[in-house]
């Protein structure tokens, strides 16, 4: 009985030491704003003593900080794309403007880029007069752009094997080969499928092109 009691006390002391060690290291990471490592260690400490409030509070605080950081980054990316799109628009480079406004919507759903997209789409439709094959599907979701064409071909074949009508398109005077996931008749149809396209790449985007 004495042996079991001694073992229980020793085990408890070991867990307490491990718990305190995790907290001490986590606090250091937290003060240095290394939130990923701090979160990992606070989580480990919380598993040892789940009823303790301190690590739980720190975990909640870090999650709030990370969420704010993500929102701030999305805001910065949104305004960067809007500035780029506006510059293209002013230069009457409407295809490039369309792509940048669409990327902006990926980071933040605001009315301004939606209005610009509608405006550009109308202008592009008015410009396109000749009838060619697949002219009704001028908007394409891109899931990759490669300097080495064989890499693009492998990606295209993978998508075809999954049932997508994938194809390749030359970009920037042939410097890159982009891989099309799917094609759509309107910019809105393409944009609606952008979220699903993230299964194939972190940052899909939409281009306007006739084939």
C-alpha cells in the first residue's frame, strides 16, 4: 500500500514538473510573439492538467490574436489587389484588371470589385464580335502556372483523370504555361467555384480568354 502511494505521489510530481516546464517554455514563446510554438506548448500543458484555467485562457488569447492577424493579412492583400486592378483598369488593360479584381474578392467580399467586374465583363462582351469555338466559355479557373511545360502537362492530365475538362494556356508571352481547371460563361459562375478549386491549389484565380 505504501509502495502504491509512493508511486502515485511520484507520478503526480512528474506530471506537475512537466506541466510547469511546458508553461514556462510557452510563456517565453508567447512574449516573443511566436504564437504557433506557444500554442503547441499551452495545449500540451492543458492535456496534462485540463482543469487548469491558465493554459486554456492563453490558448483562447492566441486564437484571437491569430484570427486578427489573418484578418489583417486578408485586408492587406485585398487592398494590394484593388490597387493593382485599378492601375490596370486606368491603363485599359481590362483582362488583367478583371483577374486582379477577382483575386481581391478571394480575400474580402466587397461591392466595389464586384461592380468593376460587372462593368469590365460588359465591355469585354461588347469588344468580342467574332464567333469562335467555345466562345461562350471565356472565363477560366487557373490552378497553377508553370515555367516548365511538362509540369503543367502532368497537372492537366491529373485533372482530366479526375473528370475535369482541363487544358493549358500560354501566359506572359509564353514564359509560363497555366493549367485550366474548368471554364465558364460568366465571371460570376467562375467565381462561385473558386472555393471548390482550393482543393487543387491554395490560391486559384480567374482569367478571361477566348479559345
